[in-house]
C-alpha cells in the first residue's frame, strides 16, 4: 500500500457506525477494505449508509489463503 502512494488507517471495530462515518467523511475516503468478519461487514455497511454525499467503494480483504 505504501508503494501505491495511498494513505490508510485502521478503524477500530469498537467505534460506533456514526463515529466511523465521521472518520470516513473527514478523511474523504473513497475506498474501505473490510475483512470477512460479519460484525465488521455490518459496521462498514451501517457507516456508509449514514454518508449521503460520499461514494465509497467497499472491497473485501483477501484472506491469507488467497494471498
């Protein structure tokens, strides 16, 4: 990711959907990588639903077996 010249940060799953939505909005995120964990998938979906003016692409992170 560093070679791709992108900025990334890890969002804690302890944050509420509103807090994650705020972070995504403030950082002008265009993509979010989410693991296959159901709780994190739900958090990402709920966060993005709260953003009315942002177009964020959700990508599933590959598992270690896929890499």
